């Protein structure tokens, strides 16, 4: 078959993400009237990926590069492909937006699973509950564990017998599930393809906070699909917090039953259980019209333009003031900063946990003179014109609302200061950006390293999301590290060891 356009897709995430990427590409193919040749990492469904071809197209001026947040109207993109002589397309993003999809019947033949029979029979009086545990038990912000009390309510309300299927591991979460449902069936994952077959064959499904679970339930012939509007599956979490344009609410599908949760971030399972104990109510059933309102992602209270909003520690604020977590989830406000400045301040809420560290000024001395400050790169978001100009902002007395410096997205971004002479480093105050919850999590894990010669560095501390290091005090976006004992240093380096990340901080204070 003759093809009109090469469509290359950046492989991101697991097979659930990749299927959604492919479905969006097929939407563009349908609307544009063109025939696509696909370069995509989806071998289970007959698609192969050539990385050299992908890189070539990604760097070609002749390619139409599409990224998350750049597609607002998929019909406009399809018209551009149809009428502007486009020969190559690169989908360089997740594109997890329900409005980008056609009717599910359009995709079924593309993602048929051949040669694998369903080994899990779900009786008429049973419901298949897909479980995501595994790595999210250690805490991933967009993937909170679904509270066990929700499953208890669902079973009591429907009268169905639960069949838990998926990541049935030895985690504390799964052990508590088994204690609360001693007579339920627990079925471990049979691998991606086997689990797809199981999900698509079930008549009643409760999905996990997972694109894998979402896409296979949606493609299924299920009569009822129970949808927890939580974490990744909540458009206010993914859009209101300016993380990325994700909106998977299937608002025109009568099979779905929606249950709304407050804004809750994923965190290590013991802390998560402790946090949700304080939340009452923890969830509520909402009608399809309400889900349709949430999918529009427009807050009832307008966020004022050209008005200075005070910074807020998003994580602390929504956990401290449960009503705010509900009101943001229900669509009254965009995020915690919007909530605090519009109503929280009037209620007497605090924008962040206030812990005084001024007494350290009486114990240690804050350095004010430096030999040289620089960083690994700059980008269009940087305040400075070059690496030295941008990096020195972190040590100035200026107050930045968002960040003082900003590297590019790159491998192992770093910031470094050279002192005038060798110092005895005793404490460090690192002010993370707290204007955006997603951006604030880029800091993890941040390595604090020192050197006496500028070539050989050793790590003396690491700031991690779930750090158990009690010497690290975190409050209002501040990480204060009291080393207790002095470290001799001529250079101090902050570095994030990741393949693709940016480093940006509001302020850095160094104590001797």
C-alpha cells in the first residue's frame, strides 16, 4: 500500500501509553484523509521502531513536530497535515486527551490480541478490580494508591464479589487488601498481553490509576466501568497544576460510573495511609454531567490575570487544609496557590508551614562573597543571559517568585560555586521553587557534592522525595541541611543525576 506520510512516534512509558499515542496518530490519519506509515515501538501489535529514522525526522526542518500542550484542536492539526504538504510527522509526547480519540470501535482491529486466550472467568456476580501497586507504593505524585475503603464501599454498594487482578505483590498495601477482603479472589499479573485479555473480557471493571488499565477498559465490551477520579485520572491534577495536558475522562460513555476524590498526591504507602485517615469524606459518587464539567478544566472562580499571587507550598497546603483539596478537586479553584489567594487567606490559612531557621544565623555565618558561580546550561526560561549571569542569582538577596536560575533540560544538570578560599561547610539552605507542584518535584533526587580541587567531588547529602534523613528539614519549599560536622570545601555542586531533567531553585544560602 502506498503511504503519503511517515508518522514517527517517540516511545514513552509503558504499553498503555504507547497504545494511546498510536490511537491519536490514527485519529490524525482518519481526519487528514492521508495514509500513514508508522514508526512506533509497539511490536505486539505489528509496529516496529527504527530509532535512527526517528532521530533523523525529529531533527529535520521538514517534519511537523507535535508535542504535549501544542495540540488544542485535533481537527486543526489534521487540516494542516491535509492542506500544507506535510510529508513527515513526529508525535513527541503522550497526547493523553480523550477529545483526541475517535469512537473506540475505530481502534479495535489495530489492537487485537491474537493467540492468547482469556484464563480469568469473571462471573455475573463478580467485578474485576485492577490493582496497581509495585513501584507506586514508594510514592509517585500522579499515581496515588486507590484507598481500600473505596473498594469496600464499591463492593457493599454493588453487591458484586471482588476479583483483584494485577500487581498482587508483597507490599503493605496488598497485604491490607487481603486482610480486608479475606474471601476475595486475588490473581497476579500474567504479563501485559495476558492482563489486556483479562480486562477486555470482563463485564464489570474498576480501573486502576494507570493508562494501561484505562485504555484496556475503554477498549473492552464491559457493561460497567468504575472510574476513580484521582491522580492521573483527574484532569485538575494534571492540568490545574500545569504539569501536562492530560484529560482522560470519557464523558460521553454511559458505561462509566464516576467517583471523585480530593486532590491527593502519591507517596510512600505508610505515609499515604496516615494522610488519608484524616480525610472525611474520602470520595463521593458524581454524575456524568459533573465529570463533563471537570473535563472542561475551567475553574468556577476565575484566576485573575496581572495580579500578584503569593507563593504556596502546594503539597503542605492541600494536606493541611482538606477542604482546599476538595474545592480544588471539585473545580472551584485551579490549584493551591489560586485557592489560598482567593479564599484561603480570608479563612486564616497559612500558605506554608512556618518554621523559623533564623536562629542558625546566631550559630553559623552565612557566606556573602564567592569567587565564581556557574551552571551547566541556560534556556529560554533562564533569567540570566549566560550560565554565570543566571547561576549567581541563586546567591543574591533578590526574592524570586518562581526560580532564580534555570538550566536547560539535559543529562545531569548542575549548579556550582567556587569559594574565595577553602571553607568549613556547616549548613546549607536550598529554597526549591514552590509555585508549581510538578516543577517542584524535578529537584528529586538532588545530590550535594563538595570538592577541594574542582575535579573530584564527593556526595555529602542527597535530597529525595521520601528521604528518611532527619537532618533535612523541609518546609515552604525549603530544604535546610545541618551537617553537624564541618566539611572542608573549595567547591560546592548541586546536581541531579537524571537522563533528562532541568535544575531550577529560588535561592541558596551557604553557612560556615
